[in-house]
C-alpha cells in the first residue's frame, strides 16, 4: 500500500494504533476515509460510515505484502471531532487488532 499523505490524529492514539485522515474530521460526519497505522508502522486503509446496524468491519481488499488490508467500518455515531473518532474506533479496536495480528504472522 502506498504511503498516502495523511494527517495523523493524535487524540485517536490507543495501544500503539493511530488513525490518520485524508480529509478534515467533521467534513461529512456520516462517512469518511483514512488509514489506521499499527504499532510497527504498517497500515490498513479505512472507509467508514455511520451504520444503523451498529459497529461492523467488512474487508474490501488485502492484505497485501506491506499492508493489512482495506476495510469498511460501520460506526454507531457520527464523527465531527477527534474524540468521536476515538470512541468509534475503540468499539472496533479488538477486532482490528486481530486483523493486524493475522497480517503480522503472514
């Protein structure tokens, strides 16, 4: 995966993972795109939407040789600020960690 120019959102850092956005948070509170960087610097591409069905993760592609995939995330709340992104990611972080670990053992 190409190392895209992202803006890392320090407030989202948790257990070595950090979210980076391609557009300012809150541009569209119901959807967005970004990256999740793991503790080793490897990345996953993320597309997220607010979901009436609650939190979910759906694989879109990958993993590749240097990235752990591309995923659509369903969030339970809109994202207007960094704290809301952190809260939404915290709901999915246990499952995202599993995807990251699977990539690491390839």
